[in-house]
């Protein structure tokens, strides 16, 4: 090979360009803002919807597991989580927190 010994050790350290660092900072800030908005929106859910939404997405439980935990049917658990998601979507839309699509951005909406 025409490489010096130990070159593989140096390949592990990637140097990011200033643009990459800025993009990463913007992405992290956007994610933090999204989480703040989500935390605010969840306060508008019923305690039951919030609990089931948490079980479904944070704890990664299946609907049948949520149903078994709460003594309800799987379809009831599914309907509750679906209703919570729809309510969150309405809250995000009402507050202007939804991200515009690339098409909307390009036409200036």
C-alpha cells in the first residue's frame, strides 16, 4: 500500500466544515424548539390521551399492551392515541408551528 502505517487511526477523526457545523447547530436548535412546542401542546391533551401517547411513543408499547395495562380494548387505545395526534396537529397548526413544505417555501406562502 502507498499509505503510511497508522493512517487508519487518523481516518476516524472527521473534520467538519464551518458550513456543516452551522447546519448542525441550526438542526439542534430546530429540534429543541420542536420539543418545546410539543411539551406545550401535550398540556392541552386530556391526562388519558397524554398517558397513552407517552406509552405508545416514549415507551414504544403496542396498542394491545396499552389496552392490557388499562383494561380497555386495543381499538380504544388506538382511537385515543389517534385522537391525541389529531389534536396535537390542530394545536401546531393553530400556533403556526408546522414546518412549511419545500413547495410552500419556494412560492413564498
